[in-house]
C-alpha cells in the first residue's frame, strides 16, 4: 500500500502542470434513479443497450446466477431474466437484426437470442474465456475477445447472419476493443501484459504493441478520436494513461480509480468516466475534465456502491449507468446518472 501511494505521489508531482485533483466533488454526475434487481446474486459484469427499444442488459455472471438481466428504461423496471448462461460477460444488442449476443466465459460460447422473447437461436464456440465485445458499425461485425495471458484472439461474428466468420490472433486475451474510425486500427488490452495491442481489422492481424510504463496490465480502454487519444485504465497501480493513437507514445498519467472495470469518453461534455469498485467495499466513478488534447483534470469522485465496477455511457440518452451488485446492505441495482454542466 505504501509503495502504491508513493508511486501515485511521484506521478502527481511530475504531471502537476497539466493534471490537477483540487476542488474534487460529486457535481459532475447527478444520481437520478436506482432500479432494483431483487434476488440477483453475486458479481455483475458488462452492460449492453438497445437504444431504439430503451432497454438495458446486464451480465450477471455469479455461479449461482448465470443470467442476463433486462431493464426496461421506459418503465424503470426489470422485465426479464435470461437463464442458461455460462459466466456471461460481454453483451451486444443489434437493433438491425434485433438479436442479443452474449459472450460466455465458462463454456467459451457466443449465444444469440431473439430480441423480443429472448429465445435461444444459436450457441457456438468462439474460444476460451469469451469476455469483452466490440462492435464495428461499418461492417456490422461483432468482435469477441478470447484466450488467456499466453495467447488470445478476436472472434469475428457477422451480426446479420450470426456466423463466426474468422479469428484474429493476438498475444493474449484482448479486452477493451475500441475501433478507430479514422484508421483501420482496433485497440485492445492484452491480459497479463503491460502492453496494449494494435490490430489491423482489414489485414485481420495484430500489427504492433505499445508499452505502458509503470503498470503490469491494463483492463479498460476509451477512445477520443477527435484528438487522437487512447485512454487506458489499470488496477495495480490504479492509473489513467493517455496515449497518442498515431504513435503509441504515452502523453501523461493521472490517479485512477481503485478496482476499475470500465472506461468511457463523453465527447459532448469532453469528459472521461472511470468506474471502479471491483473487490472493494466502496465503489466510485472518477470524472476527468478534458481541457485540451493533453490536459486532463480529475474533477469528481462520485460514490456508487460496493463492488460496482462495470458501467455504460449511452450518449443517445445522455445517461451513465452503473451496475451495483447485491451486498449485505442492499439488493442488486442499476444506478442511473446524468452529467451536470
């Protein structure tokens, strides 16, 4: 603990001209609502959204749960629980095909459900520990990260046909999975590695890696395409790293949230949301204000709930969703926040 604090203090001194943590408060995000999910047990993982239908999907991956929970945002109620999962992790809803895609880690499958009745259409293997997903709207391909710390791949799924059309090998299991619309690049984390992976989606191969100093591994990514900046979140130590997407050069580092699971860039407000709390008795969202391509200020540490690491920023709704697992004091919930001016 002492060494981690010392490292953060040293980074703060080195980055003082462009990074400030003074005046932190909870005003950047306003808690609007809590939607309960009674009897949902254990840890919650990643979220997905049906924007036209105003629905939210949450992976409930506990051994005693193994469901996908469905939240109707119009009525503010949980309306369905989709059983038969095997450690559900990544979730994507296709409004074009009206199908729900779920990456399951234990059996390494992609399961496809109808978007209305949630009937299982298909289930097929994609690779070990299927986890993060990323969607390319241009090709309508869904990418699923699989593998372990020794080898990995991006399984490519055509969401129109539901077919597994290929795999892209990576050095380790890829996560984050952010698409740069200004290039052919896909940026990924690499499990167990201090490096980030860069994948060429046209060549379908990993073309290079970028080192991130001072961290043994990154678990979350966000992308600011306008300023060509990649944002990476690590747990040990908790840091937010900003990199140049053209060169891979580290621009700066700033204090990060403990137990980070998800990271998002809000282009409208020029903010970064980092949700953490996995493995901790408290949960928080760290909000960073971007004042320039290379200038970031940690403005708020917004409390959420114990263990609430995963989240989803939905620009179309101007809402930030946090999945809060059940604890001794409260049942599982979805916390809904609104950005403040």
